[in-house]
C-alpha cells in the first residue's frame, strides 16, 4: 500500500530524525516519538465467553480483566483501558488485517472495534530521570511498588489526557496522547526534562 | 580578615572557611556560609533593619525563623526582585543585595516616622473611620495611603526564573525535621514505608542546633547527624530541606514549597529550577511543626534589640553571634532560663526578670553559678532607646500582676529577651480541618480532634519537653507506618535527655504600664501591622466582639507573617477586655499558605506557550506557511482567514466568501467532533439522544441531527452518517466533541446499560477537507477514480468510500455553506497529503482556502445556527424555528421539557434575522435590542447572536434572539450602541438561497 | 482536593474525575405521563444535605466509568464507593430524598 509512505506522524514537522543525532552529555532523559504503530480500540463484555474466545482466537490473548494491566502476544500488546475497553497496539502494517479478522470473529458478539492508529501520538520517555519528569505533570503514583513495569493507566499529563504505559523497568514509558495534543505534550516534556538534560531518541 | 565585632570566636553551625560577601542597604558586609541576613547583620551589630507598617517605628530582628514580623527585606532588584523576604530565613550568598523596606528617604531617617508621633490620632479602624466619605475622594486617599503604607516593591518585569511543580506520593509525610520529626521519620522509615520528610530549614534538627541541649550525654547535633545518616541509608526515605508545607487540604493532600536555588550565588543558579511546588498525597501525615515562642506585651516592646529568648539563644549557638553585650531576659515561664544561661556563657551580662515567684532551686542555682541576677516577681515596665535598646525599667508586680508593688529600677542593656510561653504551630493541623482545644495551663491552642490519618507530635502538639517530644515522634512514626501496613520489631531505644523540673507558666497577657491607668498604646501585639494592646481594647469596647471582626478592624494578624507571633496574644487581650474565656473567643481561621509563596511557584511551567494546550490539525503546518491568521476555538488553533499581501481582514473574508460560492473554497474541517457508534441498538440509542429519528435512515445516507439536554435546551448539532446497519458516525461541533461523547457515555452507563451500543471517539483519527462551490465536483472528479460523483449516483446527504488523491477516503455530500460541497475525510496521517493534492489540482479552478470567519458568514447567509453561539443553553429547538426536526412519535432526552409552561410561552426569545437599515452597518454580536429608545434602563427584547458583512449579498446580516420574534417579521427595532442607535428590521433568519436548492446542485 | 477511590483504578486525584450530582435519581420511564410539577421535581429538585450525600462521579481522565460516592458534605469524608446500579452500602447513613 503505497499511501503508507505519505503518512506523517503527529510530530513529523519537528525533524526529530535530525535532532536525534545531537550529542547531549549526561542526558538524564531520553524522549522520542514512536511512529509506526497500529492502534485498535476494542470494546466488549469481558464476562461473555463468546467475546473472550473470539478475541483470543484471533490474537492469542484473552481480554485482560485486571484493571491497569497489559498483556502481550507476539507483536500485539493489549492494554486495559476500562472494564469494557482495551487498546490493541500492533505493528502498523498488520493493523488492517487484524481489524478485519477480529471484526469478523466478533460478529454477533456484544463488542465494537474502532481503529485509532492515526488519532494518537505515542511519545517515548526513558532515562534515569524519566519518572521525575513524568511526576511533574502526572498525578499517578509512579513508584514501582504502585506502578510496576507492564502496567498502564489513563490519567493526565500536564493539561492533557494521556495513557501512560510503563513498558520496562529501565524505566521506560510510552505516553499516548491525542494527536492534536502531541506538540503540546512534546514541548511540555522537553521543558520539564530540561534540568536533567534531554536527548532525542532515534526514530523506530 | 578581622571578624565581625559580635561574632563569637568559636562554635555555631556556620562555615568559617567559607566567607560570604553581601550588601544591606548598599553597605557591604561579610558573613559565613550558614548565616542568614539577620545573623550576619547582628554579627556586625546592625540592629535597625526595618520600619513598621503604620507608624514607621524603627524595628529590629525579633525571631530566628519563619515567624519573623519585623525583619522583612527586599531582595535583588528589577524583574527578579522579591519583596518581604524574612531576613531570619534568607541565607546569605555572594552577591546578595538586601534592602530594608518601608522607609524613605533612608532607614535611619524616615519621613513617615511622623506617623508615630501622631499615633494617638491613628486608632484602630482609623482608615475605616476617616476615609469613608465622600465616596469620590477615595481615589485620592488611596494614592497617599498606598504610598505611605505597603512593604516591599513587587517586581515589574516578567520573572526570569523557572519554576516547577511535581507530584509526590508517600506512605508517610513528616512535616518538620526537628527532634519529633526526625524520630518519626526514623521510626517509619525503618519499616520500609515510603517516607517523605519536608523541613523549612537548610539543615535538619529543628531548633536543636540553636540550643546547647545534650542528648545521650553528647551535643544534640551529634544525635541529629546520626539520625540523618541512618535516614540516608533508608532507600525509601526522602528528605527535602528548604521545603515549607504551605497548605494542608482534604484527604492528606499538602502543598510544599521547595526553595532550590535561593541560597546559591547567582552564577550557580543558571539552568536550574528556582522553586518547586510539591503536590504531596500522603497515606498518613505526621505533623512535627514545632512551636513559636510568644512575645510579651509590654511598653515599647518593639524597640530594635527586643527579641524572643529562643531567638537570642539561637543566634548564640547556631550562628555564633552575640546579639548584644548586656541583656535583660524577661519571662513568665521556664524556657527563657536556658537562653539566659547560654547568653551568660557567651559573655553577656544578664539580668533575668521573671513575673513568677516561687522558682525552683535548680533554676536559681543555675543562674547563680553564671552570676545572673534574678528578679523574681518582676516585670519590664518600659524599654528605652529609639533605634536601639539602651535600657529598661523594671518593677516588682503585685500579687495579681495588675500593678506594681515597689519603685522602678532602671537597668542599662542593649538586648531584651522575652518569652511569653509558646504557641504550638497548629496552622497545618487547623487547615486540615482538625479541631483546636485551648490548654488553660499553658495558655495555648493545641490540637484537639484530628482528621483521619494524621498525627501531631512534639512542640506542635503542645509538648515542650524534649524527652516527650522524641517519644511522641517515634510513636507517631511507628503508628503512621503501621497504618500503611509497614511494621518492624525492635528499634533503637529512646535517647537519654536531662529533665529539669519546671515551674508552671504564669500567664500575663499585658504587662502593666509604668503609669497605671494610661493607655497601652506602646504595648505592641502585632509588630508587623502596628497593632497595640490599646487598639484591641478599643475595638472590643466599640463592639468588635468576634475575633474575625477584630482581626479585620484592627488588621491584627493580617500582615505577611499572618500573625504567627501575635494572634494568641491578640485574642487573649480581646477575651480579657470582654471578660470571656479564650477558648470561647476562639481563633481566626488558619488558611493556606503558611508562608507567602511566589506566583512563579504556583504557576509552575504552565506559562507562556504551555499555559494551555494548543491543539492543531494535521494540516496546521500548511496554514502556518500560508500566513493564516488563527482563531482560538476552544483549545484548537483554526485558520481564521488567509490574508493576502496587504489585505485587511474584511477584504480577505469577502474574497474567501465569494470564492466558496463562485468557484471553489476549501476549509480544514478536521476539528469536527466524530464519534463511532456501534452496536445493534445504535439506531435506538440515537433516537433517544437526538430530537429526530434514525431508524429509517438508509445505510449510505447522512442526516442532520439536533440534541437537547433534559431541560429541552439545544445542546449540540451535526450530521450523522449511517455506516452500516449497526454503525453510525456522529459529527459534533468542534468545541463539544468531548462533551457529547461524555454525554453519550453517561446515558449508556447510568440509565440504559441494557442497550448494546459502544461509542468511541474518532475525532483525531480523521482529517477532513471540505470543498464547496460550483467547481467542487469537477475538482474531485480529477482526484478520484472509484467514487461516482454524479448528482443522481451521489445525492445530497449521502456518503461514499473510495480513494481521493490515492488515499483511502470517505466523501460525504453535506453542506454547511449551502453550496454544493463535499467533505473528504482521510486518516489523519494523510491529512496534509490530501490537502496539498486538493490545493494543487484546485489551482485551475481558483481554489481558495477559507477560514472560520468565512465559514461563519456563509452559514449565517443560509441561516444555519452554531450551537453555542446562536444558542446559549436557554434556547429550545422550537425557539430556533426547528419544529421540523422534533419528533412527535418517540421519546428523546428533553422532549418532556418542551411541553413545560415555560418552554411553550409565547414571549420566549426566538431566532430571527436582523437587517440594519444601513446595509454597511455591522452590528456587534451581543448588542441589545429594544423596541423604543428611552432613558436607561430600557426594556430589552433580545440580543444579536451572529453578525457579519456578507459579500455575497453586498450588505450586513445578523441573527438574533428576540422575544416573540417569529411573529414580528418585518417590524422595526433599535439597537442602542455607545456611539449611535442603529435601526434595524426583523426578518426571516435566512438571507441567501432560502429554499436551499444550491446544496443539491 | 479529594482523593477518590475509583472502583476500577483505585485511589486517584479529584482532578481526574467529574462530579455528576446527586445519585439515585431515576429517569421516569414515561415522562409524557408526568405532570409539570412531577417532571420539574425530577429535573430540578435535589436534596442538598449537610452531611452524608450520595453522588455520581465519573473517572473522566481514567477508565471513563460512572460510579456512586457517598461523601460527607461537611468533612468531605468519603464513606463508600459503589458501582452504578448497585445498592447504597450504608442504607442508614444518608437521608433519603425529600419528596
């Protein structure tokens, strides 16, 4: 599909590829944009066996029932967003096929599927001071005792809503914001990270 | 280097290896790292540091900490200047420039001091009484009052520093790193609980480093450093020095102001955050905020050189400064004895006047050993000296302390140390909602019933003795951790502390004057606001019986120090005057912040471009490059109009409007709200949400819908596409996208959980370009191969999927301009690509980008409303003349309300058109409409909601809401403006293509 | 600022929530059969007590769920949190609506 090459990420205009090469000594924070992901919102009744098996048939993943947790199978990650709501993060090139197969499998179930790949920006935040930077704008308790790697939560980042995914203990976070807020969230994170030194991550 | 004359040769917590140079009122001084402005000035014998607020009396340092009422200084100059800094807390650093305040032309000679001579003429409530009348003179009074009063100068330029905010979560928050706070932190920390200890001082230990106290037979500082090194080894314990808890709110939410660079030389501050406001959420809180010593209220107790006994002691021990050479210590309780001993040990000549008799032998012998003369049962009756204390008069009190039994004796001295007892620092406790109790024996308010998950320990709990403070702290820390599920056996035993038997305090709220029967007009209670015991008594006699009224009438406790040293004395004197119990009189309300905070810290980084999120569409970059003028629509930045070289706004908008009807216009409509509604009950759900019906809408078709709130008022509108049997795409107005989704979720979750429907926002997933005008179809034909665009194949109000410019697209034939138009939507990532393709191919048709202003004009020409502009939450669909969209055959949200008496009355404001008699006159939106112009007030019959110049019509047009307007078409009305009265005529609210034929074209 | 225990996400800051007013006001099944005063009572009248109050909150910035909270309007103490449609856990604590 040729049009994929015409796709622009939310922060494409910032020229992050070029800025990523700049050396920042003692960077306490690494910021980046994660560009090529497919995103599907999945809704459904977790109590329904039909729904669970339809999802697991396609993804090999049962919709997670435990709040604020995530599950991963091969290249698909499932994030709990609410008791009837999940976000599926897939490789960009597979999102259409996964959507189609899943929609077919869910036929007749109490469920819904919506693609939002273009509607979000995913910012990556890592480095020794990542938690301190995030804590400046996010009211979540980010201590590993409370928010362990593999957990996710919707909350706020500064003055916009955000989905925070603690992807690894490094610590590393993926921060999903609505596309139109991407510039604001980026500027805010750069500003908040300034005192620790910010390096820009190479593009995926 | 020769040392400052009042610096002790050894001791103190100062770093003699690090001399620091600073200035005060332009004079250069040196001190050491660890000094405050106050301690360094005292080391140089500088006593006079400020002038009082009202009488401009000379004032000196009273305290050694946060409660300082007098020694307020201006720091720095210009944009980074800071007024009213407490010299007793400001740490000196190289380059620091401090200046005294509230004096002119100089601190030594102050013209305002004449007020002091006239003080008899400036009683309590002076301003209220004097400047009442005539009202129009108030402006003149204000000018002079503000010049004469006021403390420091506010900075005028933008603040060059950076500030920050951060959340902090913990199991246990301990406020105060004094002995109880350290004990609490240690006890909680060793269990593994997450403990945050915040302390306002640069180093932990609270008052201990200012004393000569020993713990475990060693100087207390050794115990402090042992505790600190223990805590440093605890992974989950964090200590924030220079961090003052400002406010204590519900559910253990506290704000803490951390001063990160204020103590550093300017060159070391670059790139660092100056202050950080911590927003702390703690599962448990231990308050260990200590206590403030209370001044005694005696004649001329405000002379420079009169200070609190504990402060004098602290200057000796913490800062190695002799605050004088010859001291009279004046007390009503035991806590002034240790200071007296330390002063004598530091080489001062000391006399101790105690209002009590029957003192313990232990105390007497302590004094005797140092050669301190004890005057038991004595009081200071007056203080001599102007810019510095030169001596005092003392006399023996009679048994009731109401008068003097003997003659007056004069004692020469340059320092007066006073102690009237202690006020527990209950500020945070009280802010949190805890109830206060009055401890009659100590004459102090102490914590009573506390809010949940909170402990008070040590001085702030009314516990004076160190041994008890330590054990209270430890128990509180242990209990707080246990409440969070953290326990650990064992623990270090409580350290050994010497206990001296104490003689109870003798409360003496005012010390009688030398000449009995005279006013207590030099007996200062509130030093900062110049409130005397006489002022309070006068206010009480005038009927200000409530402490809240007293405060506002006399201004006691209303300074920047919020009366930390004065409030209890003031309300005790009020109670005495009224003959009431202090407990019954009560305190004024304690409110945050505990100390003044900079606006910078409260704003954090929410300033400048980060003050509010700016939302942009995928095509934003293009609009910027084209030089578009932008309009804020909610948080969105939308192109307002695209001015060409030299074009005015009016010219640009006219050109854009003509193009959209004459050739082809293109609008970035990406900000429209979009909601993906899926499920077998989707049509039923929309039937309930919208005023019109959805079940019979065919797949592939679109319909305009209107939704109301339950009170029948229009809430939002937009076009909905039926994507499938069980799937709809709802469009909302740009500003209401989130609200409409939330509205739908609310009804689904709370009233109709049985409906099998899910709603998801796809606002941001899609980018939309709307092309409008006679060449719109032709343009689109060039860019698509798989969408049949013929009038019959693709009728108005339908949609098709296909490709446009090689991109997967959905095309909808809907129109907000009234022209034949197409809305092309693609996934957002392709938005810019779509836009540039349309612009490129559209060139030959004269494609013209138009902004929100032209969009408003075009829709107004057709009489299309904008929810939120032509409606304001008080307008029903009927008021808009939209009965046609209100279903009679089904229920929907708000339907029942449309039958209420209020919504059916004839005199409701209804949407009409308004044409000014002068076609060039464009009415202001919000303009009030009247039938006849009379002398104000006039009867207003409505207002203008939308108003523009229409280039397509060659005249101005307006929409308005007018009482009973629908029956008044053709009638004249008036719009009175400041400059003129504009005559206009009511019309149909449709000005162009009234039958709406062009959209189908 | 309150700390509200979302039934799904646990304790979160008040700024993540939105209050939806008094709880347990059921929309009449047949609004058209109600008199104007009856409809007005449903639409406008709220108990506004001093003391325990049951109210609806939504975890707007979090999981998006609506739920009920029992909160003391004087002390702000939250005595119960329960899911939509669930019965109030302390039947005696809050006064019933005055109708």
